[in-house]
């Protein structure tokens, strides 16, 4: 016997707004504020970026994005100290990422 018009029971499927709200709350809980770096720290990171660029060495790069500190490994392709930009190629996807020096938190040679 078949029941037409009866919907299959799907728990919580009718409340997608709640999922969105919960995800926003979870995201807010893991958010951190961007660390404030000293002039000396920023200068040291700039030197490390330039060294990595000229020696073609891999770097560990930590940057701040949307409330999170993210660390990746890759190589530096371009540094524009005056413009405050650099280009980083990550190891995982080998994608070029144009980033601002102001987003950087830490750089070290791998």
C-alpha cells in the first residue's frame, strides 16, 4: 500500500536558517583578533620574504584572514615592499595568492 502526499521524514530539513545561525555562532567562537606586530617584527618578515624570493626557499607563512590565523607552506614569487603586497604560491594547490603584507603574522624559512 502506497501513501501519496506523505513526505519522507527528514529531521531538521525545514530549518535551514537554524543551521546558518549555528554556523555563524561557531565561527564567531573561533574568531581571534589580528595580532599587532612591532615595526621590528614587520621588518624581519620583509627580510625573510625577500631572502626566500632570491634563494627560492620554501617558507612557512602565517596570515590573518576573516578572524583566523592560517599557516601554509609554499614559495614567494614576488615582493613589493613599497606597495605592501607579495605573491605566494601554496604547496597544496600550487595557486598564486596575492596578499597584503599587513595580513602577515609570521614568516619563516622551511
